[in-house]
C-alpha cells in the first residue's frame, strides 16, 4: 500500500463554517429582509462565475442584491458576509499537528470565491499550516468536476494513492475515490481525529 504523503482538507464545513452557503444566505435574508426566492434565483445565476473567479464580489452583489436601491449599504452587507465565517478550532488543531510532521504536506481543496477565500484563510489563521490553497477561484473549476482533482494532483505533483482528501460532502469525495485518492467523510473533529489515527497509524497530539 502506498504511504500517504499529501493530505488535502476542504475549508468550508471542515476547517470552519461554510462561507456563503444556504445557511449563511438564509441568515442574510432574515437580517436584511430580502425576498428569499428572488435572492436565491439571482444567486444561482452567478454563483458559478463568482466561485470560479470569472466575476468579482462587487459584480456578484450588483446582480444578487444591489440591482435595486437598498436601505443598507454595500459595506454593511459585505461585513455581514464575512462575519458568517467561523473557524473550527478543534479541526484546525488537528491540521496543525499534521503539518508539524515532516512526512506530510498539507493543502486545501475548496470551492470559494476569491474575496471570501482570502478573508477566511486570514481569519482562520491557516496560512502557516497549508503549503497551497487549491481553490476554485484560482483554478477556474469547482468540485465535484473531475478536472478539479486532476489540477490538484498536478499542483501537488503526487500520485492519487499517496493522497488523503477530507471533505464534509460525499458528492465531493466520490470523484476523488474514482481517481484513486483516499478519502474521509468529515462529520466532527473527534471523528476526524479517530479516522486519521487509524488511517495514518499514528497518534495525533493535542485534544
């Protein structure tokens, strides 16, 4: 069996809350009294372009929110968007412990718009843990499209059998498995610690 040398973490749903997923948008609808159906439709029209780096946050907001006069400012809305990002410190401690082990190279694989991605990397304090952030906004394709994983393996310059990918959504793990990558479906920090220790045959320090 090929030894694991590269470990890939999803960010949203694993290292912290999702950035701008259904739950966060529901909070925005309630906070800013948006029409939920209209907002969802407009969001779906452009989320792919935003997360794949083809439009900016301002362009996304022009279409999804500020196509009409609002009683709140763009700055207020953006601040709210950023406030929805909350780190999962228990999972980050696990990643940090793995990054301290010279046998492993850690990278992230995530779907995220550039502005949110940069904010979350800084807020979660993970820039010193991961060697690279392989994000949809920078490679122009999103999980679960298989090309995303091909790009990741190429950037890491590794064979699938020597990788381990952690994500909270099975649909993102399935194509990775098809390519020969090892995977863990994330449910909680304690479950992840246990699965990693069994997978890697080691004891991860810290609680």
